[in-house]
C-alpha cells in the first residue's frame, strides 16, 4: 500500500483535487471531514455528539475519534491500493499515530503534498463553496458551477452551504490551522517528505502535477 497526505488550509482545494485524482489514477480518497460528518449524521453516541459540537465551532475533534475513523479505512485497504489522506493528520500527535499505525503494517507515508494558497483566496473560496448534501461533492458558485443551479451533477442531490463555512467559523478554522497544522509542516519537512505545490491556479493543473507524482 502507498500512502500520500494532502495538507492545506480550509479552502485550499484538498477535496476537489482529491476527487480529480480518484478519476485520473484510481487513488482511494480518505477525507477525515467527510468521515466525521457521516459519523455525526449516523450516530447518537456521546463521541459523535462531542464531534458535532467541535465541528460546529470550527475546532478540532478529539484526535482518537478522527484517528479511529481513518485507521478503520486503512485496515480495509488492499495491499496494492494508493491511499490519499485528506484532512488527516492535522497535528503532530495525529502524524505520530499514523506513523505508528502504518509502521505496524510495514508501510509509511510516501509524500506529503502541501497546497499553498494565499489567505484572501481561501476566504473567497469558502464563502462561495457549496457541497452536495447527499454525496459530499464540492462546487463553487462562480468557478465550479453545477450544470443545473443548486443540483449535484453526480447524484442529483441538493447543494448546500456547509454549516462551518460562515465567516466567523471560517476565521476560527483558519486560526486552528495556523496553530496546529503549521507545526505539522515543519515536522514533515524535517522528515524530507514535504512537497510544496502552489495551488492558486486551476485545480485541474494542480491535479495534473500530482497525478505525475503518484504515477512515478
Ligand atoms: P476543512 O479542511 O475545510 O476545514 P474538513 O472537511 O477537512 O474541512 O474538516 C471539517 C471539520 O472536521 C474540521 O473543522 C474539524 O472540526 C473536523 N476534522 C476534520 N479532520 C480532522 C482531524 N484530522 N482531526 C480533528 N478534527 C478534524
């Protein structure tokens, strides 16, 4: 199994680019945010309720809750799968857990792709982001419009604004990102795994250069 990590601030385009890589080179996309949103929808457990509350505030969910959802997906992977982690790890503690879990199955992270996007672009993208309430596909009300307004091209679901995409929650998520995830960049840089990619051009160009890296 090969494992790649996509790192970037909220709005950097991780989900959009990951979906393109699924199409281009058959990677398996594991989005911790999507897994958590599904767990919150399904579960009335105390852990699911605490996760829902943290997500509404734009704070991080407990490391072990996010970690277990991702670990469960990794355990189900086939030996020749290429896994693309999006949103996990998000801090150094999670990166250490991941290193340990992958080490136990004889593998490790091959590369960490850091999507660099200026803050003004992030804010604009999040304000205009719409997601499918059914299949979680991502759209942008100006740059990446669905064929029929308000309707998902892929499954016909209704497009909505994510609950945590309001200006106040976006500000909180960016603050959490600067505090927690930037330390992770240093950690991966020290391990010589970090690859920086300027992600402000079109998502398709970024996906093209990542596809070359994955196919190499
Ligand atoms: P974004 O990258 O735009 O913030 P995500 O869908 O990746 O969107 O995450 C949404 C929310 O889910 C985060 O604000 C956080 O509350 C929670 N979350 C996602 N991944 C993790 C993680 N690895 N650890 C803790 N919380 C997480």
